[in-house]
C-alpha cells in the first residue's frame, strides 16, 4: 500500500519494485528451459507402450506432394479399449495422421500395425474389413440418402450384417432409428455426426478413428457428441479422436497426444496434459486461442 498513490492505485510502481521486477524478468529469461512432464524426450516410451497396443503408428512420414512431408516421424498407439485423443494447432497434421493410418494418404516411411499385422498403405476399403472405422472431418454423410440408407452404406461390404448392426447402432443412437426415413441432408450438424459415427460402426470395428466430430457444433451438441464417443468406447471399441475442443477432449480421453508440425510434441494421460503448464500455455491457453 505504501507504494500506491491516491487516485492511481494500480499504475504506480515504486522504483525499487520496478527494479526487482526487471531482475525477476531477466532471471526468468536466463533460466534454462526445462522439459515438462508430458514433453516427449525420446521414442522409448512410445516403443514400450506400443508393445501390446492394438493399433500403432510408428515413426510415420507422409504428405500430399512428393518431397514435402506433413508428418515428420509421427508416433501413436492405442491399446485395446483405450480412448486416445489428438490435439494440436490448425495445420499440425492431425487429419493427415488419421488419413495415413486409414490408407488415404500414402505413408512414405514408418509402419502402421493392427494387432501386430502390418497395414501400412493398405487400402481403406480393406482396412474397413480388418476392423477399422473412420469418420472424416467433413462431408461424412450422404446428404441425399436417408439415415437408414446411410447406415446401409456403412456395411455395403457385408450386407448380411445390416439387421444386427442397425439394431446396435439405433440402440446407441435411438434418434437414428426413429428418424430412419429422413434424408441426412435435412439433419442438424449434431445429428449428422451421429449418422456419420453410426455409419462407421456398422461394420463392427475394433478401432474407430474420429476426425473432429464436434466441428461446427454448439457447446451443447459438442457435449452430447463427447458423451456419445464415451458410450461407443464403453462398448469396447478402441477410439482415436482428433479434436479442436482441446480441453474438453483431454477431459474425456485416457491418453492424449499434442501434435505440432507433424510430430508429437507432448503425450500423457488426459489429466496430465490438461494440467501441464507448457501444454496449457502453448495449446490450451490464451496464446492457443489467439
Ligand atoms: N489434400 C491436400 N493436399 C495438399 N496439402 C494438404 C492437403 N490436405 C492437407 N494439406 C496440408 O497439410 C497440412 C496439415 O493438414 P491437416 O489437415 O492434416 O491439419 P490438421 O491438423 O488436421 O488441421 P485442422 O485443425 O485445421 O483440421 C496443412 O499444411 C495442409 O495445408
Ligand atoms: Mg484436421
């Protein structure tokens, strides 16, 4: 209080305080950068964790134009039954990583395995048969088809599965059953996401890759999508979810990765990432939103 002048209580800083503040700033600048708990130091943790994982992306490079890699040695694994999140800035390569795992972007080097089977650069339709479902970030329903027809498309490779899987999906998403005759193009954004996830579940996948299922949705619908994702995971499906709603994503996942410039920068449990000061500062705080 003794440093403050009447009428300007917040502005005035005594010379001594100012000097101390400058010292502190300088000391902070000089402080060597320390690694945070979740910062990736080497690949050993990945190699160890991936040992008994269901799906693994190992040291992937991939891109769209020859010679220009978007993924620069990306690692990821998910154990059976895990819910794993990927967050990171726009353009970091999150969608590219999912697409590379799903055979939609050519992997240049590295390996993707499913239950120890090499599936690198296997075609997407074959991966569906091997038990991987994928919901892309956009254009993920057929708008001119009805909900039921969209779900039929989900198991066009195994039409005999339809009845049983339709019952499973409409049990999970009752609204899809009730409104089965409605065209997907007439649905709200949130309802479309349910159709897209339902379609991907029609082949009874062991792994579901979800690319930003909450994109463009209101906070309430976003919350509903996250609840649904957890429900899908609770049925035993291993889920890998890319999300722009980073904090909410970290709240629901078992483990997460922060992808930056095509490489995993941080990893840990959802909670450890959400409370890691560097992750908060760089990817979850005001800087991240700027
Ligand atoms: N079809 C494409 N052809 C060429 N470059 C592409 C293509 N798709 C993506 N890219 C480029 O690859 C980089 C990574 O894109 P990607 O879509 O994987 O990022 P992202 O992390 O999913 O971003 P967002 O949060 O915006 O969805 C970007 O620089 C993007 O411009
Ligand atoms: Mg994306």
